[in-house]
C-alpha cells in the first residue's frame, strides 16, 4: 500500500517550501488511496518546540491536509538505538573523536590540495585501547556509518536516473557526541518500520538519500521510491531561503490567502500542468502527477495567490462568508445584499470590512478639477434617501439632461465622487447601501 510522510522538524513554522513537500506526499497518498503520515522530526530536543509542533498541525489543518497517523521521533529513540546496535554488530558503525576544529582543518587541507573534503576515516583503524584512551580524554565520541565505497544508484521520481559515488561522500555521522540521534538514521528506521513507499523531499536532500539508501540496505529494509523536487526561488530567480521566514503559512493565512488558492498553486507550480483553481483536494489529487514536475528551480511569486484567492471568494455562497460579513459590521438584514454587491470586487476577506466602512461611513470623494462644477451640479440633483435599485438610473438620467454629459464622462466622475474609486460594483447596487455621501458636502 502506498504510504508517504511529511517530516518537518518543529524548529519553526512551516513555509511555502515545506508546503510543497507536504502537498506532494499528501497527494500521492490521497490519489492512491494510501496512508499519509505526519512525522514530527524532534530528536533535536534543544531546538524543537511544542509551539511549532502545534503550529505545524494548525497550518496543515487550515489547508485541509489531513494525516492518517502522527508519529514523534522523540518517542521512538529506543528503535533508533536498536538499529545503531545492529550497525555496530555488522561493523558498519564506528566511533570518532575528532573535534569540529580538527575536522575543519582536515577539510581545509584537502581543499588546498585540490581534493574533495571527504572524511579520511582516521578513526576507523584505531584499536579499542586507542579509542578508550581518546574517550577518557575527550568524552563520548560521535558515530559514523561506514559507507560501502561503490556507486549508489536510484531512479528518482523527478530527477530520473541518479548515480552518486559513495567515495565522494563522507561517512555520515548518525549519533552526535552528546548522544543525540541524528535524523539520517532516525528517518531510515521510521521509513522502514512504517512501511513508507515514497519519499518526496527537496533536492537539498539528494546526498542524504544516497547515504540513506546504503543504511536501509544494511538494515535489511526496502528502499522506497525517492523523488527530489527543485527548490523554490523568488519571481526573479533569486534565492528564497532568507525570505522563507516571511512566507510562513500563518503569514499567508493572516494576509487573507484562501486555502484552495494556495493549494491550487502549490500543487502545480514547477510542473508542466497549468495552475487552475480547484474547488477541493480530491480534484487536485486526481490531476496530480509527480512525473510532470521539472528539475529547474521553481519560481514562486506570492502575488499570484491573490487573484486566485479573489476567485475562490467570488464563488462562495453567503453562508461561507456570513461570519466575516457580520464581523465587518454589516447588519444581518443587509448581509445578503452586501454580499451580492461586493463579491466580485474583493481580493481577500479583509476587503469586506473595507467596503462596509465605505458604505457605512462614506468615502472621501475623488473629484478631478475639470469635474468640480459637474459633480456639484449632480449632487444638487441627488434625491433624498433612502435609495433603492432605481435611484442611480433616475438620478443619472436627470444629471444627463441637466448637464448634457453622457457615457463614461457622466458615470465615472460620479462613481469617484461617491466611492473614491474608479472601479467597483455596479453603482445602482452600491447606491442603496451608501449611508453617508461625503461629496454632498
Ligand atoms: N526533518 C527533515 C527535514 O525537515 C525531513 C527530511 C525528509 O523528508 O526526509 O528536512
């Protein structure tokens, strides 16, 4: 059975880059009728925070990305220890005692000599006595997995056939000197024991994948299908890594982005399929194909989310926005009328309050110099309220007769005088909602 997982580290809120990973894994499971696991990679006790564990779940729930199971790596440490013991028994795991400074120096020397900075395995050949002495002097060492120096090959779900020479990669550290179990091993144990069949993640993990394939094989697990998606860049192709902090899902939610707008964009961005607004996740899953994603960096522009958000809103029935309309201050008996008038003129739900403010408190008129006299004359002809659906037609007819203006020259100055804007809903529908007309003086 198809099983996928999204494995965030709870060291921050998740952003659009993480969402891409989450969504791809989620849609693969969804399309196949499989299982989607939310795995919290919290072996780093110092940097992991409950606030982020909660935040990640809230953000996914907001989007309707639901998981069949949640797992916490911090609760599975004994499993990782057991795997580490097995690697030790096989002779594939060795303790090392170099300090970070020493390792750094080694790397620099290698680079100076034009060699790749691969760990030289100096500790692998130490005797037990030598290691005891080092441990007595330096404390517990860190543990490295002994790579088999062959080519590691796999067919990547996005990148195609890949081949990495293990000799060009350092033996990965799987347990730190302070005993912290590192993700590289923990992830392999989880993927194997939880029956994960597909792992989709960012292309920054390609080298990890190579080493993890060897660890999986050493532990007798089944290697899942790996796929690495390209990293997101800004609209101009600039690196997004620094800006991702401002592209957290909660910031986008706060800015008024609608879930289906975000999902519709992120599920297709970087693929050969067009971005089309979908009304639910099943529709997104139906048309999802990992094989359609390209290898080039994917440009992301947050501005693209707003037209889509507007389109999500236009189609909503009143009851889906009733709460926001009430919160904007619209009296219940006017909410249906209000929604009909503004639905096609909002980008986010926040605009509801802006429109209602305009209707309830009036807009500062915008009157061009050449229209001053005309607007004053028109205002003198504006009938007393209350206005209804006929008022605009009756009024503008009278203004036309009095001033001789017609068409755009007639309507636009009046719209701008009444609403302060050059575009917006049909004025015959706006007028009955306008409670204050500042242009009247
Ligand atoms: N916790 C890892 C990360 O956030 C998970 C990577 C993976 O999907 O294996 O990068």
